[in-house]
C-alpha cells in the first residue's frame, strides 16, 4: 500500500527550503529533496518538473511570507522611524533565516532573474518599499527604490554574516541608514 503524505506539496517545499537554506544551489538535487521529503524521486517530479522550478517556487513563497509580515506591521503615522525599524527587523530576520538562499537566483542565474514570478516578486517588494517612502513624504523613483533595496539587502547580508550576534545594533544601523537616506532625499 502506498504511503500517503498529507499536504505533500507543502512538505516538498519545506524540505527544499531547508536544503536551499543550508547548501549551495549546486549541492542540492532532486534526489536530496525527495529523500528529505520522505518521498520517491518520481513522486517529486509529479509536483515539480525540475530543481529550478522548485527553487523559484520556494524563493517566491519565502519572500511572499516576508512581504505578508511587512504589510502587517502596524502603521505608526506619528512615528515613521518606529515603522521603518519594524520593517528592517522583519526583513533582517527573514533574510537571516534564508541564510543567503536568494543570492544565487537574483545575481548569477539569468533564467531565475528573468522568470515572471521573480519579476512580479521584485515589483511587489518595490511597491512595499514605495509605501514606506511615501509614508515619510519622500519623493523617490522606482529605479531609486530598486537600487536602495539592493543596497539594503547587501548591507543587511553583510551585517548578518559578519556580526551575527549583534542583531539589535545591526537593525539600528540599517534603520538609521534608511532614515538618513530619507532625510537626504527630502533636503
């Protein structure tokens, strides 16, 4: 009798996330994902045609979870600095959790960066950032937001990697950078 696993697609994506977080993209293959999911490789291919498709799915799900958390931060109309700090905190914790997983797809693989889901995800991130800039009455272009976000992610990743034990001061530094940028743009 075949083994029945409830929520198999969720089991697969969670297992893949675990592997992609802890191993380089090239170290992960469909056999490892299947084994980590407790299923046969053939079953895995019934859900995902290849590793790239599964990687994009997992990366998008993970970032969509981050955006959900960010979009549910309370609106502090009288204290945009607090709102920015909470935004940075969520971003910091989720990027830390992903452990550099997105860096492969967003920087070195043209197939991933050209995928419509990744493009939609980047647009969603930009829209979310635009909200934070607008709440501070800052006028900024979409291109500037894109560049700012990339700088923020690089700095965030470096701080996580080099100063992992200093979460609070890292978040404060990034928040101060964000606020300084806003002041610069408003002057």
